[in-house]
C-alpha cells in the first residue's frame, strides 16, 4: 500500500471516530437544554459595563412597515428601555447603533452586492424611514451615544472601542438584532477585545427561531453569557 493510501486511511478512520453530532431536536430545544444544564462557567460581570443597543431601527423592528423586520419577544423594546434607564442612573454609557448608506450604496461594500431590491441592506439610505431608530425607544440625546455603522459588528470602524477605553469599560451588554448577524458579530468582537460579554435573551431578536436559538446556543458556549434580563436588572441594583 502506498504512503498516500495509508495516510488517507488514517484520516478516514479519524473522521469516523469524531463524526459530527446529529440531533432530531429543534434549535429552540437544544438551546433550552443548554440553558437548563450549562456546559460552561459564566464570564460574569466586571466593575463597569456599557450598554450597546444594536440596530433597533425601523427596518428591523417594525414588521407592520417593512418585510425585513422581525419580533421575537414582544417586550424587547420595553426591556431595552429599562436597561438604558438603569445604566444612565449609574452614569454608565448607553450606545445606539443603526445602519444607513449613501445613495450609491458603495459604502456598504461587497456586503451589498448580493441583491438589489427595495429591501436590500445597501438600500437603507441616509434619512430614510428604514434608517430611523424605533420611535418607542427612550433615547436621551444629551447623554446617549449614537453611531451609524456599515458592517455587522458595532466595533467595526466606529469610535466604540475608543469610547470603551475612555470609560474604562470591562463589561459589554448587547441588545438588538439580529441575533445571528450583528449581535453575534458584536459579541465576538467584544470578547476578542477582552470584554466580559453579556447578551440578555429577551433583548435580542431574529427573523427565524432556528437562526435565533442556534446562535444563542453558540454564543452561550463560546463568546458570551446569555442570560435572563431580570438577572442583569438584579446585578445593576446590587
């Protein structure tokens, strides 16, 4: 037998031994199992957090207006407002992000090249209703920070990292959407920068429950503490 054949046989045996797990459970059921029996210790809270509310704009929060919008927990906006209020009461920074692009869409880059319909990402134009933050949000313009971002992560090419350094942040709490897109990207970037990263389950949303719960599972295992918003309220009031 040739060396190549021996090597291929060894690789095949290795793959057979570590075959990918399969399951008949839904993404929701898998997440609920993990939540009931966590497989990792929590990162926990540090001393000073920042609240980053990602893309709670009408294109994604108003299903009555736009086909790109979604709702997971009907109380999401209420919980986000409550978190923002409690953060401000402690003089902790509150950030809101949204996406908006030039008329040409060129600032969306290659991300905006896969489709070109009225619902396409690059067609969320500056000043459009789709770009507006949801009217139900309690934003304090004198205190809160608002960033227009272009890519999934709230950290990418925005001043967010500098803001965190200025405030000596060690903990990042992330709300908004979508769970599988900008929430996940922001959480990965947050952890990569050395921050304890918290995702309140009721405060994030996605278009489909499979995307939502599969990403909550992955975030909880790898990148963030996915927890009930009540637990965050309790920690703030300690």
